[in-house]
C-alpha cells in the first residue's frame, strides 16, 4: 500500500492579535491507503489545524506535505481547490448540507465543480446514497431528515469523487449515542469493505475506538501513535 | 464549471429564497418599467404633437395682424386691422409660395329650418382645402367664381351637418341662414376631429372670404393670411420674403415695429418637441436614479446573502470550488436577479404604456432598441452592484467560512 499522506516536520504558525501561536511544532506522520486513523487531543492541541493542512484547506508554514506522492506544501489556492474536489472528501460536525435542497442534489455538489455531466452526476449520487443506506431519502430536504440521516448524506457527498482520503471532523459531535454508533459503523464498513482511507478528528475516546490507529496530539506535537487492538464495531 | 451549471446553481439559490428574490427584483422592475413608460410617453407625445401640427396643414405659415399702439395702449396681437386680401394676392406671387388663403372668422348663429347652431364661420379662398390638406366629404368647395361674386354659398363641417340636419338628410342644395342672409350649401367637409389643442375642427362653416367681409364683418381687412410654402425646406425663406413684402406694402421702416406677425408651425412644432425632450430627459433621469437605487438594493441583499451563506461558501470551497467559481456564482445570482427584474419591468412598462395609451389616445410605441437597452442595462446593474459582494464571497478563507456561526 502506498502512502496517502506523508508529512515531515510540519509546522504552522499564525498570529492571533499580537501573539504568535505555534499550532503545529514539527509533525511527522505517514498515512497509508486503507488506513482508518483517529486523531485525538484536547482543544488547542493542533489536531484541527493538522486536519486543515492535510485537507488542503490551509498551507503549512514550514515542513513538507506529500499527498499521494506529490509535494503539495507550496500549492496555490486554485490548485488546492482542484485536489480537494478530485481526491479529498470532507465530513463536518454540522453536516453542512445546502438547505432547501434535496439529498440527491447535495450529494451531487462536488461533481458540479468537477464538471461531471448531469446524467452521470445523478447516477453516481444515487449509488452513493444507496451505499450509505438512505437511497429512499433522495428527494428529501435536510430539514425533513434526522441528524444521523443528514450526516449520512454528507458522507455520501464525501464519497462521490472516489477520494483518496476522507477527512471527518467531529462527525458525531452533533449526534445522539444511537446515531453516533450508526455513523461510526458506517465509516468502519466503508473502510473495511471499500478500503477507503479515513482520518477522523475527535476528542471522544468512544468515537476514536472505532479506528484502527489512534494518533494523539498535544501542544502541536504528536504524543502517541498506537494501533487500536480492540477496534469497536 | 460550465456556464449552464453556474446559472443552474444561481437559479437554485434564488429559488430557495423566493420572497426575498422577488422583493430584491422589485427595485429593478420599477426602474425599468419607469424607463419604458417614460420613453413611450415621450415618443407618443411627440408623435401626437407632430400629428396635430401636420393636421393643421403642411408647410403652413400664418400671417396675423400685429399689435398697434392706440393712445399709448398696446393692443396685443390681432389688434392691428391692416391685413387685406390684396396682401394675400401679393404674397402668392412670391417664389416658393404654393398657395395663400385669407381667413375671416366670425362666431355667429347658423339656422337651417327649425334647427340652429352657434359656430365659427370661416371666410376663405378656394385654396384653403389645399393649404389645410382637408378633403371634401361631398359636393364641391368654394370656387374662384364664388369669391369673385361674393356668392352666398357655404361648405359645412361635419359637426355643423350633424347639428343642422340631425335626421341625416343630405345638406347639399339646402339653404342655411347666416346673420339673416340665405346661403346655399354646396359641399361638406370630411371629418378632421379634434385639433392638437382640443378644439373641434369640424365645428365650422366655410364661405367665400369676400362674402364674409361683405355680409358678416363689413370690413376690408381679414383676420389672418394662411400661406403654404411649396416645400418644408422653403418655409424659412418664404417667411422672410413675406415679412419683407408686408413691411414694404405697409410702409414700415425701422424703428417702427411690424403691424403683423409671421409664424410657421414648424417652429411651434420644434418648440413643442424641445419641451418634450426636456421632459423626457427629466423623466429618464428619475428612471435612472430608480435603477441605481434598485441596484443598491441588489448589492445590499447580495451582501446579506454572502454573510448568511458563509458556511455554504466554505462548504463549496471544501468540495473543490475555486474562488473564481464562487465569484461567478454570486455574480450570476445578481445578474439573473437584475435581468429577470428587467424583463418583468418591460412587461410592467408595456402594461403601463397600454394604460396611458388608452387614457390619452396617443399613438404610443415602445422603440425596440429601448427594450434591448433596458435588459442590457439591468444586466449591467447586476454586474456592477453584484461584483463587490461576489468578490467578498470569493475571498473568504474556507476554514473561517466553515467555522462561521
């Protein structure tokens, strides 16, 4: 299996008012295809910044980042947007679905920017909704769905471009226990059955327990990187 | 991202907020409708003025008596009784003059059988129908012989025919009594309708000017001389030569003022259409201001929309939208808003024009180039006022946009 993410001595600095904040202080990490890793840590540990850099939403101040073998540390905004659209999938805590728009149209959205033809968009979006088990809700609007169902739509949306990596930022943060379990089982299944690489950011140990590898951040550095022997299911 | 996809995304976003989109459009709708109605009214008024002036006669020059000072008091125009039929005969010999007719007008009662009617008697020459481009409905007009013998013949306007012969019988050969004298009706005039000033032009009886002077006024002077220039280009020249000729004939040497006044309808028409132009400019200015206000409304709503949809923008960016795509999407939204507003404005403007046309009976048309210009202009309003909010959206940082509460 090749490396999907390879970061070396990754640093991120930014100023907050008059203060210089060192959000990442030299992070080294390799993530191979097919992995399911949970990134943990308290708030301010740098885990969100790390996810933003890995997700090409942000650029590192120093260090190198190779995504699928290509150095992407110095790319411009447009090139990063193109890679996000073609090789990355995002799942957010707040689902971030377009309101008053059907589940199907929401799932189609990334393909609109990728320039996929309308008929293909519809077909692929339908397939992905099926994959996450809510094909019957294709015509529903977000406000007609439960939180768990909305998050499934968001997961389907993250899958449409067959991404090399899915980044899930606190995907269960807004869900009740039952829905959380459902969503985490879905991730586990997608990883196990489809071999989809997943990086999950969370601060809840019971959510991280679904991953096969757990990386813990503190003060901008990785403090532990362990294999989860007892993966939850 | 294709143009079609961009437009589809923009339309979807607008449909998601129907009420707001419609209200935002309203500014542009009103602005464009105002432009259309304004232009149509301007064109209609101008055409209407032109028509009513043309209906008075082509290339017409009117010579009226001027003002005289009697015992230190100025009489105003028409006060001088100096114009004579001989002046007319002299004018007709001038180059560029097609025809001349004196006009002696008297307001009096006309009686036929048991019916009577108060109307204006016009003493004219045979050339009058030519000068006024006024066709006959029946019979014949006043002849040179009638003028020579001061014959008691009359030609009736349609209003007078209706009043004196209400049973619909032909007035031809009948006798009408004008100031006690019997006149034989030899012809009737075609209906002309109202003049540009709202007068009923058909409410008249025409008789030879010699008969009018002899039997009605008892004067040797006439009220005015109507001169027709041979062509529109000769109007100014004829006006000058008429002035010179009459100054000679009336022995007027500067510094004495002329005892007559020569006016041509073209100058009246020009004055009227200049007034129209000023009005049009004024109304167009108001319309332009309302379009700008409409544009500011669009900008305002687009700014609100960008703020409100910050997370949506963040999401779009995270799934691969470039800044340029976001810019195009919001720009497309404001252009679609303003263009649909413009089209609705044209429809509203056309309806308004129709209403005004029904009310005023003006021949109103909306020039097609204005329809095109309105749509183009409203699209430009959309681009101009939509650019700033769209740029704000495109320059958002995706991380901050996603976190936006």
